[in-house]
C-alpha cells in the first residue's frame, strides 16, 4: 500500500514539472517534432519527404502535406509485412499493431513502436497522477478496468494486432497489478458478453471497489445492467467457485485457481443485498465506489444521465481525447472533458473548422489557438504518422502557459460515433448500396441517422416505397454490411452497446423539402449534397414528424444535416 502512495507521489511531482514546462510549450513541441524527424530520416518515408533537409516547422510543412490514413497506408502495409524501414529507422521495434476502423472499408492497422508505447504510458501516468492524487482513498480500493485483447490476431510479419489499451493493462508495474480487477487474461475473451460476465464474476468477489475505468460510458451502462440481469448466476458462481460462461479452454486453465476459490460469505452478502434492494446493481455491490473514468466528450455525454441509477453518486473523470493513434489531451479535473494538450509527446497542428478541406487552410500550433474557436487536430507521432488528420474537432477553452486546454466536440464532417464506432459516411453509403443491390431493389435517397430512442442504434430513413415492403430483409442486409465495413460497429453490436439497424419511413416529400430549404433562394441544385449520414441524435425524430411536403424544414430545425 505504501508503495502505491509513493508511486503516485512521484507521478504528482512529474505532473507539476509538466505544468511548469507548459510556459514554454511551443519550444517543447518543436523539439519533439525535430526529434521524430531526425530519428526516422533514413526510413523510406523520410527519404521520400526529405527529412534530412527539415530544420524547422516551416521546412516540415513545405515537405510533408496534411495526410489521411489512406496516404500513409502504402507504407504501413509494408510494415505489416515486415519491412520496418518503410516508415521507421533501421532497428525500430514494433510491439503490436493497433486495430481501429478506417473511413472506408479498409480497417486501420497502426504500428505501435516502443517509443510510441512509452509515450502512451507516460500520458496515462500523468492522467493517473491527477486522478489518484485527487482521490487518494481509491488507492486502498480495487480498480476495475475493462479492456480488450492486444493479441486478437497476428499480422503477416508475425506481430500481434489488437487494442493498445490491452497492452497497457498487461504491462502495469508489478506492485499495481493486484489493485486491478479482473485478471488481465480476461481481456483475451473475445466474446464481449462472456468477457463482461467474467469481469463481473471476479469484480463482485470484493466489496472494495473504488473506481471503474473503461472507454465508453455505453459500456458501463451495459455492464451495470448485466450485473442485475445475471445476478443469480453470478452469486452462485461466487458461492460454488465456478464460472458460468464460455471461453477458450486455455484461458479457463490459466484462471482455474482463481475460479475455484469459493467466497460463500460474499455470495450470501450479495444475495441479501439483492433481496433487500430487489436488484443487484454496482452501487449496491460496491458502496465505496467513488470514481468513474470514462470518455464524456462529444456524443458520449448522452449516456451520463444513465450512470447514477446504476452506479450511484460518483465523480466522473474524463480520460481525455485519446485514440489508437495517440493521446491528445489530459484532463486534470473531474466533471469536464477539457484537458491539457499532451504537448511533451506528439507534435500538434490545428486547422480552423471553417477552413478544413480548403486548398490552403491556415495551420496553427497549439500556442496560436484562440479561446472559444473550434479546430481540427493534425498530429505527428512516434508511430509513423506525419501531419495526420484524425478528423477530431476540438474547442480551445483556455490555456495553461502556452499549452491549450481542449475539449472534444465530435468527429469531423461525415462521421458519427454513438458508442465509439466512428462510422463514416463512406461506409454508410457503401453498406446501403450493397444492401439494395443484394435484394435487387433500386437504390433511392436515404439518410442513416443515430437515435437513443429506447436503445442506441442507427435508423435507415427512407421515403415510401423505397424498400418495396421488404424492410426486415433490408435491415438485416444493412446490418451485415455495416459490420463488414466497420469492425468497431460490429463489436459494439455484439456487446449489446448498439442495437441492430432499423428501417423507418419518413413522409413522402421529406427529401425534397430538405433540399429546397438548404438551397434557399439561390436555387442552385448543384451545390446541394444530400446528407447520407448525420450525427444529430434528434434528426430522425424531427424528420418523421413532418407530415406535408410543403412544410418548411426550418420548422423542425435541420441541425446536423451536413
């Protein structure tokens, strides 16, 4: 226990140093950039972009254009097949490839180098310094961390592919391992229902849980509901020393000693709680629970009202804006998604939202941002990404020294992410086109829109009679195609965080009314682009209330129709 307090004290000192160095964040950023350029100047990417001649930010911008994953993909593909020098200096070690969905049907595979992983862990430790420092009582409790496998399959070069959070959890300091539940190998259970059940089975053994860490709050909603839904089986397993869920035999063998450890007193306690309360929720099972560490920015905040009924009154600590590509912000207070730019580890540039996509946009460094303005993030990392447009939109809400404080707003134009699936308009169009073709139906105008009506899901909005009376078949085909094109969408549906897509009719004439409203008096049909995917949670409800083609769409507020 004393070792944990000493470790957090060390981290707090490092956090203090970082906050002091924020006064010169511009210089720290530029040194970080030039260090990455020098390190990989002899890679093929470095030679192709003249890294040897880059001595300044201006040189960097002249030689390296703002890029997407598709621009980096040819080099990454070579690394996947063992040609490390395509992107990195000779001798660079790749620990794994992070898996995430791309904007097209091509999923992303992102190289995680030793340098990038070291920076990733340091960012988490700085976050932990703030969170545990503000909630010292949690150090004497257990922390539940829900992660996924970092070894889901093997790349052609023999290196594991999976989730970087799983590798981080597996490489915690030895003295911190006993603080966390469930056992790390549970992350290797790929069936999300079985993984959640096993996690609950081990976590419920103790009443001393102080914090839960996971990415999406939608995961916590499902996790909390499963505790009550499966309470009888969970209590019986804790009493008997069993584990009633399917998993690979090799994982069950590793867990055998933990599984066979009977906890009859704890089982009886849980049974009494369930009888007294009429349900078994996390807030009942873990009375000392005081912190939920989750994403809260963008659309994630719609799940926050669902957490107190399940988890009680707790502090909410945002993870900060982070992705497989790297950590971008570090929140240092409860109840806000705003965080300090992680200026020590990656090099950041920003493009004002209204200039994104233009031929020559203004490109700014962190210290040049304006409070209250919105920007797209462009990042350069130790993982081989240079001037990478991650399509995340942030707002500058303040500064600490020269380092901006940023809050995540949303994925950029033509994206939607209800539970972290990051569905792109490209994927939506491809999936709908394929579904109509497979059923021999003529493709008609459509919009795919998210909803939280009952449960999170997507609705395919169509005017009659576009689906030809075959809405169930069309919904099934579309669900299959969306899962094929976006593996994170498929994962979220498999875990129950997203429900399958549904077809919903909108009144005849709705699309014409939207078009007329958007083009206004200009009457320029050529400039209008129908929104095939929207991110507005209220869009479907408003549109289905339209009853006459003559109604002006401004009456139902066309927010999100971009």
